[in-house]
C-alpha cells in the first residue's frame, strides 16, 4: 500500500542539490535506481518546472513525457480528507458524523467503532486494522468499470467494522479507516466516492488529468505502467495493476504532474476560494501528540508531505505552508530503498530555504 514518510527521513537524508533542478533529479534518479521512468515537478515563486525521463514500460520503447499520468497511491488520502471538508462546508456531511450513525443500518458495527468520527478515521486513530482480511478482499478484485462501488465499500467496511478495534486513540496507519470514511460519504450522499471526488475536488480545481486506478489502456503503452519483480515486469492496466477498486479513498488516484502541483498549491496557499481557513487548519493540524494530520505528515521543518505506493509505483509530495513552494515526484517502480531515498532527498532540496 503506502510506506509513510516518517519525520526521521527528513532529518537524516542529506540534500543532493542546493538549488534542485528537476532535469538533474530525473537524470540522477534514473541512473541510481531501477525505476524505468520518473517525473518531477516543482512550483515556487510563481514558476513551474517539470521534467520527465525514462521509459513508460521496461519492455517498450515509448518514452515518458512531462504530460504523462502517475499513480499517486496514498497521496489520495489527503484528497479524501479534502473532499470531506468540502462536503462539510455545504452541509452534506458533518465532521461529527459517527460510524454507527451513518453506517449502522447497512452493516454490523462493533461497539468499539460506534462513535468513531471522521477526525479519528483520517488521522489513523480509530483502532482499525491496516486493511481488510486478504481472503475477503479477493471477492472484491477487478477493475473499477466492472465493480459496484456502493456495494463493494459496504462489503469492505463490514469486514473491518464487525471485529473489535484495538488501541483506539493511538496512531495506527490504516487504509481501512479511509475506506470507512469513503463509505460514510457514499451512505450520506447516495453517490460513489469517485463521483464525489470528481465533482467536489477534481473539477473545481481543474484537475482534468485526475482519475482512478492504473492509467492507460491494456493494448497500447500510452501511459506509464507500474513495475514489479526482481526482473522488472511491466504490469498492464487491469486487476493485477492496482489494489482492489474499493480501496479508492485510501489510494487509487492517478494524475499528471502539472495537475498535482495545482492541487498542492491550493493546500500550500490555503485557497479560501476553495475551503475556509478553518477547514484548511483542520486538514493540516495533527493531534497534539503526533505528526500525522489528515493525509499529511508534518515534518520537523513544518512542511507537509506524504508518499504513496501500490507496490508497483511510488510517488511523493510536499509543500511549505503559506507559500507557493511544492514538489511532486513519481516513478513507475516502487523500489522501496533507492526510489524512496531519492524522493526524500528531492523533497528536502526542493523545499528548504
């Protein structure tokens, strides 16, 4: 799923460039990691710089372009939190809504989760497991176009809400918590999380490249493909190329570099034409005893950042609050060690003074 960027990474990883150039980062990352293709975008001082390089698929000659789409993995989580803030501002949902209040008629809810609200779900403090049981998830496999997201998310949350929770109130990273939040949105509005995301986040911000699941088509290498294996294998779009579609609120968005920078800029500048100052503060402020806000890690430098991976892609974002400084990096290979380090170093070089 996702390997969260912990604060230590930003303390210990040394900067590679004093004034980072996306073209240099792309070239260096292609040279020193196994990623077939990578991209980087930086915004700052009113300037946007984007670079991309390498191959869309290891077994094809198609080159990555600056306009290609990248799987964002758990960076999706901040988008789900942003969606909830938007819906709360128009009264479609309330931050005080609880799991049993919204889902109790559709699924069996263990008493441990009955009064859990959006805030606990989005800060990973609801006591939920990381994911639904693997055997149960097999029944929800497939691609978005062939699945019923209203029914699938009910099935998902039934699997995780019927068992007693553990360590509620303490941080435990949970994809399941975000799926529960998405299911609550669906139950309250009668619309799928995908439709709500399109209408209330993607469209208002002009994120025209954003979509769900692995980008591209099966019969043409028209977009980058995720890779896995010791001997790298490109995975064409399909059930094997992503997590189950029901996991959407926790991590299935794909997006282009320029559009991701637009999204990050809205967060960095706390655009009051999109959300109120109170909503931005809620999204960006972690509980007093932690550093994880709603889809964001607050680093020791005061930046907000997150990474994401479905094990075949890797992506990282970061921004400096109250400025227009933000960065997005993506690769079509997870490469837990080298790719993650390259991106951590890239965040530091892009955001530090």
